[in-house]
């Protein structure tokens, strides 16, 4: 007769055969997290919202089926846009022509392909402003070692043009000025430059949405002023020729002409002696700048 198997042994065998039952797991939650970094900026009568789409579901797994982003204004959905990839930035423009000076609140909400919605993003509040029109550019000037840009105020809402934003196409930085002129001293002679001038309101600049375009080839064609104050005074065996210095900062030199010769008798940066002077001769002086532009000659002057 076989011995009976103890009950404790039978229970152990049954437990080993069935395996241990683990703790219950929560259901998988495939709702996306909220979008982040929502901001708003105005250009003209358009407010552009910018944000970053969520990268993960609530359960911390990476999102694989992000489909849409809902745009809400003052709590009401105004658009449902196709979503950019998970974790990537996205933007959306909104015409606020009929909402100028109104207090607006914007939020965005992500939606998956299965219709699961994220929580609303943090709200951004924005009050759109009326903006100035487009500046009216004047002819640019290349002279005195700088490119000079000048413009007239906008015809529309000129009183709102509190600052002007200057953007040169080959530079990332935007220069802000409060006057109707800008001098650019950082350029290469002979090279073409493209500028955009935009009128804006001060503070966090709200721009007109369009700017005035100016193209300039940096070639200085402006001659210096005619030298003045020419004097010819006796000095030793000859004379000393002198004149007032020109004020142009790009001035290079002066050419001194004597009435008995067609070519200059001297290239000088200030006054000069002439030991070969003869009675009755006169002198004239021409200013020359760094670009080779020449002034008209001064009035002739002789020795007293």
C-alpha cells in the first residue's frame, strides 16, 4: 500500500505548476501630455502662436500617433491643425484684425490618431495692438566711410512708429533706432547690401508686418568739398601755400596745382613750401577722398 502524500507537498506542487500571480497593473494610458512653451507674437494684424508638441504619453512612453493640434481662443476652438512630429516646435498664425486692443487668451491641445486629448497647455494672454504703416525710403548715400540710410515716416499711423528695426540681409542681428536715419560703417567697398526697414511700436516691438526694402552698392561717388582758406605767403626763397583742412572723415590727400603746370606740383596732406615760386604765379588746391573722388579746385590764389 502506497503512503499518502502530505497536503503541504500537494499545495507546493500546485503553486509551482500554476506560477505566482503578480500584482495587478494599471491600464495603459495613451493620452498625450500637454504642449509646452506656448508664446504669442504680433506682426501686422497677425498674431502667431508658437509651442512645442508633447513627446510622450501620460504613461511616459513616446508618442507614436500624434495627429492634430487644436487651437483655442478664449476657451473656444478656432482651428484643428495637422500636428508636426512629437516633441517638435509648431506655430499657427491668427488674423486679429477684428480683435485689436482686445484681451485674448490662447491655449493649444494635442490629439492622437485614436482621438485621445492632452490637457490644455498653459494659457498665453495677448492684447493685439494697432500698428504703424511702412516707412518710405529715401535714396541711400555711400560717403564718409559709411552707408547712410534715410526714410520718411509711414503714411498710415505715423504716430505709432516709435522705433525702426533695421535688418541687413547678411547679418542675423536687427538694429533698433529711434530716428529716421541709420549709418552703417561695417561694409566692404563695391559690395551690394540689402536692407529692410520696419516701423514698430516700442517695448516688445509690434511691427507693421511689412518693411521697406533698400538695396545699396557700396561705391562712394561723392566728391569732397572744395578746399577753402587758401593762402600764399612769402617764406624764405619762395612761398608757403596753406589752406583750411576739410572736415570729411574719408579725406585722403590734397593736390596742389600751380598756374604754369597742368599737373599737380605736390600731393600733400596739409600746407606745402614752394621754393621755385615766381612772381605772378597762382595756386589752386583739390581735395581727394579714399575712393578717389576729387573736389572742384579752389579759387586761384597768388602771393601778395
